[in-house]
C-alpha cells in the first residue's frame, strides 16, 4: 500500500507542474437589468473542465481556451449564455434574470456528468455555498431537513459523533442500511472505529461499551473542500454500483483548481454551544423514599419541599453540610459548560490552460458542553488535487490526509461493579441537591467514601477518573487518466485507495469505599456501595478499500436529432479490515490504565476480513430532439462473500425522461417554462457479510467443572468450529424499485416543483437465525424476509419577490415513506431488532419495520383496567401489547432566504412528525421520582380511574367488581418502578418522537468591493450563525431530544436512547475571505 500511496503522490506533484501557455480570454459580466457587476459567475470552456469565476467587480480571466471555442456563462437566478469565441479575446456580457439554470448539470453514477433534464430518476444536489453556510464541521450538518427522501440525524450530539443517513426507509432487517459514499468517482469507507467494520454484524465489531461513539469516517471529509453533493435515491440511479447500491448513493465532488491566477480562500468560524433539550423535572418533592426524608437516598420520593434549612449528605469527621430544602433551578443545565468549536480552512488554487492545482489545509477543534475537555474533537486535514492535459491525454488526481483525535464521555448504563457513566449519575441526584457542589470530587463530603448516596457515584468522579480516546490516521485519493481516441470516443482508467488506521482506548478507574465510611454502610440505611474493580479496553483497527476501474466513454451525434451517451467498463473493488481488541478488568493499581495492570488475564479478540467484488457494467443514453431520453444500464457482479460458482448477479435498470416543455414549446407561449415527466425501474443488491458461506474456526475454550482452559495452552494453540453454521446457498439481498415523477417550473422559474412516487421491495433478507443446539451450532445465516418501502417525495421552491435590490426565496421538502414487513423467516412470527427493560423493537409480519411491544394493562371485557386488590397496581398482560411504530408519519423541511443588496438572512425548519421511541432517561427519572410525571395527584393516595378487581366465582369463571384499593404514599415510588409496575410503566417511557427544529439561522454581510480591495481581497463575507436554536416537542415528550441515540446509526437505533444526555444548541460567527 505504501508504494501505491507514494506513486499517487508522485503523479499528483508531477501533473501539477506541467504548465504551458495558450490563449487567454478575459472580460466582465454584469446584470442586464441593473448593470451591476456579478460576482461568482461560472465562466467555462464548453465541453471541457476549464472554468473560472468572476471576482467582486464581475471580471474574469480564463486561460487555456482553444481557438473557436464556445464560452459558457452560468449563474444562479440568471439565464445561462454561450458566446462563440472570435478574433477578440475580450468578452463583456450581460446576463438576464432567471431564477435557476434549466440546463443544470449533475454528477451521476460512476462520476458521469449528465444534464438533469435527461435523467429519468430523482436526484438532489447541494452546492458548496449552501452546504457551508453554517460553517459545519460535518458535511451532513448542511443537509439536515433539506433533502426529500433522506432521514439524516446526528445521533449522539457530541463533537465528532456519528451521523445516521437513511434514504427511502430501512431496507434491511439486520444488515447495514447506510448509503454508499463516492468521492470524485471512487467509493470510500464509512465505518465507526471501535464500533463497526465493513461487516456490521460481526460480533467482534461490537464495542464492550456501546456508550462510546467515535463517529463514522464519512464525517472525516472537510466540507470546505466539497464542490457539491448529489444524493442518488432510486435503483435506476444507483444500479451501476450493483451489490453496494441498495441503500442509495451519495456522490461528493470536491473542489478543483481553475485556470487563472492563484486564488486564496480563507474560512474561519467560532461557534459556542449550550445544552438544548433537558428533562422537565418535578419541583414539589425532595430527597427521600416512600414519602420520608432519608439522607442517603438517590431519589426525590421524600416530603414536600418547604425551603427550611436542613442537614444533608454524609457526616465525615462529625461535620455535615447545611442547605435549604428547596428545588434547585437550572440544576442540570448549570453543570454544563459553554462548548467551543473553531473551524479554519485555507485553500490555494489556480492554473493555466493545461494544468490546475488545488491545495487546502483544514483544522478543527471542538470541546463540547460537558465539563472538562473529555468530550473533545480535533481534526487536521490536507487535500491536494491537480490536473493536466496534453493534446488528447489528460490526467487528474487527488491525495487527502486526515488526522483526528477524539475523547468521548461514556453514556448509557453503568457496568455493574466496573464503573459508572456521567449522565446516569446526574439523573440520580434529588432535585433539591445542587449538582455543581460535587465538582470538587475529592472533597471529604463528595469523595468515594462520603458521596451522599451509596446507590450512585459522583458524576464528576466519572468525568475525571474514567475516559476514552481515539486516534485515526487516514489517507484516501485517486488517480484518473483519460485518452481521447476519437472526437466521440474516450478511454479512462481510475485507481482509488482509502486506508485508515485507528487506535482507541476506554478505561474506568478502580475504587472502593473505605471500611466504616458512609458508603461502606455507615449511613441511615446501612447500605453499601459495591467496589468498582475498573477495566481497560484497548483496540487497533485498520480498514482499507481499493477500487480499480477501466472504462470506455462514447458521446456521439448519430444524426441531427439523435445522440448517444454511453459507458462500458470493468471495476474491481477490495475491502478489508484487521481488528484487535484487548480487554482487562479488576485493575491491580488504581489510576494506571494499562492492559498489564490487572489481576485477571487479558481477553483478546483478533478479527481479519477481506472481501472483493468484480463487476462489468454498461450504460447507454439515447437522446432524441432534445426532449426525449432513454437510458439502459446493466451491471454484473461477482462477489467473494457468496458461494463459489453461485456468486454472479445481474443488476439492470431503465429510465425515461420526456421534456414536455421542449416538445410543446411551452416556454414561449405559456407560464410553464419547464415541464418534465420521468419513469424508472431497476434492481440493486447487497452481498452477504464476510465468512457466512463456510464454517470458520475460532480459538478453543474447554469448559471444566471448575473454570476453563483457554488456548493457547502451554504454547500449544487449539481451535474449534465456530458456533455459526455456514450456508452455501446464500444469496445477496435484492431490491427492485420503480419510480415515477416530474419536474415543473413556472413564470420564469419563480415557482418550481419536483415530485416523485416510488415503490421498492427488498427480498432475500440476510438474517442470522438460531438453530437447534443438537446440530452442533447455535445459528445460521439465511435469506428470508421481504420488506416494502413506498412513498412520496416533494421538493418545491418559490420566489415571491425578485427585484433589483431584494430577493425572497422559499424552499420546501416533504417526504412520506411507508414501510411494511411482507415476509419473515419460516417459523418466526417476529424478529427482535433491539430491546431494553422488556420494551422490544420488532419486525412483525404486515406491520412497519420497527414496532414497539411491551407489557400492558389487563382489561375486562368492558375495557376497565384490572388491578391487583392488594397493591392497587394494574395487572400486566401475559402477552406484550402494541405501543406504536418507529416509522414517521412524514418529514417536512422549510427554508427561507431574504437578500437585500449585500445582506442575506436565511433560516430553515425541520419538522418530523410521528413515530415513538423508548427513553431510558424517562425510565430512570421515573424511578428516582425526579420526572415531572411523578407528581400525579400531588402524590396523595388515589385509585386507578375506572379500575376493577377480578374475582373468581364458584364456577371458576372470572367476575369483576369495582376497585377500591388506593395507591398509597408509601408505595407511590413502586408505582413508577418498572420491576413492580410493568403494566403502566411504558406509558411514561415510550414517547412521541415528533419534533420541529429551527435547524439554522444565518445573517450574512458581503462587504463592499472597495473595502475588500484595501486588503487586496476580492470578497469578504461575515456571517452570524445559529444552529438548533429552538426545538418544539409534543406534549408526550418533555424529556429528551428524540434524535439522540446511543444504539448506533442503523435500525437498532430506532429503539431510542439509553441515558444519552442533551444535544447542543449553538451560536457563533464565520468569516470568508477570497484573495
């Protein structure tokens, strides 16, 4: 691999230095209506990649222009124009107003550029300016709520955390549902170091601590290096990627050098964050349990708060603290600090008619809202891209390096006897105890011995004594060589590589209360806290992906009315991983976090995997009279993860685009200036995870009556067959999809509409199912199960006002996806996708993928709740009941921008309606009596309304009588405890996940050109930025942001959250300067 990287770097440096001289064109571009200069107009030589942009005065210089070439001028909100180059090398041109370019070019599968009007399927493209408007660290932050058909969420809300991207619903029961990422025509890996590899199902890829999220590698890309992102949604759009395309494809085109003088761009931002949604707590009752004040309790089940000063906490050295018995306002919010994020990128680009170069350096430092820098993210990125051409030969390539380091504060449930997590400890502090007082966690009142309760730990101890860190070095890039054999025939070769090496470490310190101390039993309840024995988990992962492609491109006019645009080629892709995890627990010495520091022997797991795909592909587009296009594509893949001799699968597609406005000449005679209808159908797939076809061996463990023997033993290795049975009939998951839609624009593009309806069926689900132990195995991977996704996508834009000085633009997206499980494996009535505390997220036949089932309340034939005559609690059902679906009713996005002269105000809303999720934050707050719902009836005795008691009559039949047993003050706490009231508990913990978010607000000012010139600048833009400033939640959720999850970024994450903490809201500013 080192040789490959060195060769790529040498070639890049070589082609960047091949500069030559030729004819140069210059001129000025103005607004035809006002006469004002237009800055940022794209000026290009038609049919080539040679292009530049106008400066603040509307002037441009375009080098390397061939004699007789056609020069194109394009700019958002203006009609594109073309000028045939004559004897003069100066072109001054005025562009006429028109909201959007009707001949928009988009990047499609295999990196092919196509006019959007010729596409028979739906695509969405986001340009660099829109993507980077809020100065995001992650490229996905600029897409939230702006892509119809794509559900994008930042699952952890922490710096550098993972992003979940689901396009047109979940297609797989158990596998990976994330899209394929393509950068400049080459696929890149998108894994979560320490959490998942190229096989998300492999058990070795599951971290010992799922509360740690080191992010996904697609987030490594610097958004400032991106020219555009195009989302390909349907099978016809993605089928050229065959076995990897079933979840959609996101195509990223990076910035390149342009002919002309050296251009320098500098982007800098500073963003400051505070916690967003926090749980709504009750403010009526204080520390205690069962209605009594108890100094050592971790709940708020005590007496009414009265403001009277009371002793609290432990009493070391016969001393004790005093405080008012009052609700502490902003108790949780005040313990967080202001997060900081600094994002800087500088880039240089330029070139001449033959060669161009682009170089950038980016630096990110982010320290989140949790006290200390234990939730920090650092990233340094270098990018080099260059191109050159000589006669019929051209070459271009890129080389990218990313170095990132991250620290993450563990969330989720504490590991019993091992160590605690931060947010979980906060939830167990009564509402009258000031949390910030615990910051001095070594203070005699708050240390391990004397923290106020033996049932929890000081949250600041978990911050300072436990931790995690991750370090990644990554190289990715490509070389692309082209030779034009004929005017209409080009041969192209491309080699891409993506290699990353990551190390991560997670540790928990060892501690134990001293004998005789408060937490060793010397408290009012004589309760003792178990010692934390501590642990260390250390891992190293290497991921790589190599992609080779050789193809032939044809672009030819067959007659005056018929043309063809075709490609045929060969592609080989290889991916691999090498993962080593070592785990120890029961540290010998506290504070020394090394795998050698343990009384127990280390447990190590080593996993190596490699898979390859060989593909033959072809695509042909026939265009007729500039109004009708037919595209046929096909790809045949041979996958190494499928059975030998049965590993060949064909993925065809077809799409038709009919441009009505050209056929009927609508633009000249009607308000309709653009109208297109389209239809497409195709098949895509997903091959099997690695090592599922044949039996594999694993290290031998021999159980004994007392203990076990681990191999190697006395230097002798030992192996046995793994518990998973190989399946030599395994097939890929196959998805068939058809789509119909249209695009319409009215009144010179003042109104635009893009609508699509799709129907997708994913068959042959690859599922790991249990089998009888008598077979000698515990599970086998099968193809069984069918899922259907169908839905509507709508994208619209309206420009209510467009004048010389003022422009108002509105953007709107709407998505409704309906997901249904059509088949399940034989003998299974359900597949459990995830669960927590008896609440299950399941796949059930003829229901949406991801429905919630949990215990409910038994009812009599008249619908009355049956309660226990002794406790007054509802009696739980013997079978779980339905609580709702994780599937949303719809999602909707709304953007507005107002431009007045050099000022621009923009904002966007993201509305996601419907669905439910499980909240363990609500669960623990209910248990501790801190949640607002626990003060029902002011905690006075009450009888469940309309409840009955079941009485068995003499004949053995049940009868029902009115219930008169109250829930008393002494057992009120048990009523809100899952273990004791399963019948009612899930009404408080399975919540509505709807929300409306003000995703971003920006106010920009472009400084006058004469001001910029004083520092030799072409353009200076200053922007004030707000992110997630407001979130609206339904009445059914006053607890937590529904986007947050610590169950990864796939279907399991739809279960909800397990004590994850708040997501941030941010405010800051950015500066963009062009020289």
